[in-house]
C-alpha cells in the first residue's frame, strides 16, 4: 500500500473505511492518461491482494447521467469479483458510503473484442445479454467529482448484480424500452438509444478505449454499458426493479 501514489492510498482508505474523501483533482489539472494510470494502479493493487477483474464498464454514456454528474464524456472502469453480488442476495449498505443504484444492460463476451469495431461487430462478439443493476458509490464527498477524479476512483464502481442471461436478441436494442422502479414507485423510463445512441455503440466505444489503454476486452468478461437514466440513492430496506424490453427484468434489495 505505501508504495502506491498517495492519491490512490487516500481513495483505497476511503473505500475500505467507508468514509468519503476530498476530490483529488479539484482544479481539473490532471490529464486523462494520468487519471487512468491511477485507476489501474488501484486495480492492480487489489488484484495483488487477491481480488480479480471480471470485466469492464462504461459510465456516463447517457445524457441523463452526464447532466446529473456534470461530466460530459464516457469513462471506463473495472468490474471486480469482490463487487459481484448474486441475484437474490441483498446488497449490504453498511459496507458502502452513500450508495446509488442504476439500471444497466449487461453483456458477457463470447470472444476478445479489441480496437476499432462497429456496432455490428461488437454485437457479434457477445454471448449473452442480461438485465443488471449497478450500485455506484463515489468515494468523493457528496458524490461530487470531475472527469479525472471519477476515472481515478474506478468510475464510482462498487457492487453490481446481473439477472438471467439470454441469447443476443434480434431486436433493435435502440428501441428497447426500460422502466425503473424504486420502492414500488416508477422513477424513470428510457430506451436503449439513451446509451450513446445504441448499447452496441457503448460496447464498441469500450472495446476501442480499453485497447488504447492497454487492457483490451477478453472472452468471458462481463460488461456494463452505462445507465440510460439517473441513479437513485438507496437505503436499507429499499428495493429497485428494472424491466427492459428484450433483455429481461431484475429486482435488487438492500439490507443494512
Ligand atoms: C460515475 C459512474 C457512471 C454510469 O453508468 O453512467 C456510471 C457516477 O455516476 O458516479 O456507472
Ligand atoms: Mg453505471
């Protein structure tokens, strides 16, 4: 731990101690490359401690998310084995700082996917699609950050739940409707096109960015395409429910 960049030590301590921390780049002076270097350092440290990378995620791929979070470009993060919660298991809030839950479309890759690919090529590399819920938990105070902060903080990734997988649907996912519920109340509706115009384009974006950053997508990996809508704050006793046309539905509950 002590040989890590001090900014990453701060973030890792915030995460393990469930204590929010100040932004590491409040004046937005850090380059994007430097921010990813910090993210990768934290991921590599976790892997050295016994955790595993099970996939990659995109974030801030929808206008709804970009506007709410004040960051207007997509970002890439890692999905860790320690963050995977099986369907049906409540997500424990006591291990988190100020969790928020958002609906996601998940993919599992049938093969490696690297470099510049089209939406059709991205789709062809996918083995199955799944409804998913991502629980994000920025380590930054009041869930407020800039572009470099959130990249270094592994895109606020904390927990994620995947629902039942199904083969890639023939349907046009741009037109797939989504309804999102929190505590029995409908809180958002969207369509797949909210995600960079097409969820397959989000996967293509990720394939390219991950390759550029030297961590290309691999067969078997899981992917989250990014939330088409705003996340909701969650507390013990809450549940969220998402229904997607052609992708399926998933309920996740929260415990203390
Ligand atoms: C950053 C992570 C964004 C998504 O799906 O857009 C993200 C955040 O909102 O804290 O995962
Ligand atoms: Mg997300």
